[in-house]
C-alpha cells in the first residue's frame, strides 16, 4: 500500500472531522520519525496521511499548573529538553528525551508520537509510567483521559480509537518526590534500549513512603515492579534496600532473548540499574550528568502561517521558491533529490540511522529521510548546496578542507549541516558539544577526529549566518 493522498488540516476541529470520516488505511503523522520508518518497512501501511503539523498553535505547548505539567501533542523532545518546568518537576522525562535518537531526531520527534507507537523500547513511555502520566484524547464526540498504562494496551497497540487523536499528556509534578531515568544502550546515540528504568520515590524525612518503578524492554509493554516498590516503603534507601529492590524487580520480569541482549543479561541489568537509580536518589545525585543547556541543533526562523495545501508543495529551497506536485509518497530527501536535482543530500539508510541526509527545515537540523515531503509546504529548506553564500565556502566547509576532514565525502554533507547548525546555535561550542551534535551522523571512514577538530576550528573563528534560509 502506497500513500496516495496527504491531508493537512489547519485547525484541530478540522483534523477531528477528517478522522471521523477516515477510511481504513489512514494514519496521522506529526514528527514522522516513527511513521516514515514503518511506512518504509510496510508496517501499518497507509493510503492516506493526515498531517497535523500545521496545528502547532493549538498542540505545541508546555503549560504548568500547581498540580501538573501538560504538554501538547506536537511537543518535541527538544521542547522537553528546553523546558525549565519539566526539568524541575519531571526530571525522568527530560532524561529520557535526551536519550531518544540524536539531536536531528529530537528536533522532530514528539512525545505523543512515542506513546502512540507504543514500543516497549520507547524511552519516554517508561518515564511517563513512573511519573503516573495521563493521556488526553479527543474526537468529534468529545475528550477523555486515560492513565498511560491503560493507554499503552499491548505490544505496539493502544486504546486509541480510530477516530481519536492524542491532544495532550498530563504529568503530575514531582513536587517533594524525586525521580530518575536510566538507559542501557549499545551506542552513544541512535540506540534502542537494551533496557531502561525509571524510578519515582516519595519520602517522609529519610524514609520512603511510596515508590513507582517502571521497566522497559522486558515485556510487551512497559511494566511496573510492585514487589520491589512495596519492599522500599519504610526503608531509608540504604545499600541493602537498593540491592533488594533491584533483585525483586529482576525476579518479576520475563524478558526475551534478542539481538540486543539475552534474557539473563536483561535480568541482571535490571537488578543493577534499579539499584543504581535508587542509590542516586538516596544520594541526591539523580540530576548529575544532565547538561544545563543540551545541544538542540535548532535556531528556528520566523515562519508565516502555513498556507492551505491543495496537493502542490510550495516551499523555499536554498532561497528559491519551488513547487513539487505528486509527492504524497515521498520523503523530503526523495523530493530534494528527484524533483529538485539536489543530490548533495545523501541517502545512507532511509531510516534516520546515519545522518547523511541532514538538512535544515525552518532552522532546525532534520533527517530528511524521516520528513514527509509535504511538510516542507510553506517552509524554508536549506541543503548542502545552499550552505555557502555564493562568495566562498561556509566557515565550516573551509575548516573541513583545511583539516582534511572530507574523506570519502558520502557522510560529509550531513556532517557539515549538523556542524554548521551547532556553530549557529552555540558559537562557543566545546569538543563535547561537537560530538553530541554529530552523534547521529555516521562516518563510514571512521575519521571522526578531524571532523570534530574542523567544527571546533570553525566555531573558534566565529561563524555568521550565511545560509540562504536565514537571509530569505
């Protein structure tokens, strides 16, 4: 089944009306980071997409009340990372968001998209379960709220009806409670969890009065560890109590063997991570290691209201007005290469794993293989061909030449786009910032040292906004 049509509602009411009359084979798409991969693999195929990205004014927000923090359905992982309210009162969710993909994934991926995908390996679901979040869904018949554990009803399945749309997630504030999220993965970035753990604990003095322990990648859904939670009550989280809770959590699960780890390994890892999480809470170090200002790879540019969409994508690419028709089934990567002959953007994996296709979309670094082409409608796109201003190389490009960082060249366009965006966002970036910025970009020649040095050099020399998307 191939996508034949994309609808782009401009209000929530319009979106719900379209859903109410949707035929089988219709899917909702927001960030697209999960949907595009599934469509490419033939998982949950669709003839029609309802793209809700024009609803940012209604569905992209983070609102704090005395009891909870609510985030809209279009709130991205980067929005979570940038929220002081969530950092203060929903730390496990912020820590989980930082573990999702890489920066160019987090600029697009939404928390609501994670929970609708409902994979037991999705990091943010584990954090939301530990925090006791609720999911608000809406249809033309009204709204309802479900606990996150009820919403994620099975392996990659939810309680969402065909005519319903997730509109918000409500997260109880930690307040006097404390929480932490930990993940075991096989890579620095772009790693599906081997296991992940989120713990929230309430204290009275030094004694635990309540606990919530959520475990990911050990069952068809995210699961709790009630025996371990009960055993913690009344303890002071000494070493023995932490170890016992870890052992009880490990004994409560029945994980499978797969390519990421054996069942025995997962059980031992659960015991260790639960104990480590509780120890950090006991010592008050649960926030250690979380960067004060995470690398976001976005410097958003002002955008006019999204124009009505009638099947033709009208976008600005490298400063030039461009029109594409018949691109319902194409990714932004495919449209750039096939319709605009901009072949500098490379396809390395078509699943957001390698970063070779990185471009800028309205000032945000994105992996264009995961962006539906229609989402460029009314937007500004910058590719590697538009990075320089015509009078010479961009400072990052020149630094790559000076440092001999180009190598085979296949991954370099994506590296340059990520590096240049970092230098715009953070002109005083460190080597660690650079490594984070390109953590989603794979160099098949494995020559990362020169690449890091080149981006550092460009940052030290001072980069200016020369990209055509900024001047347009």
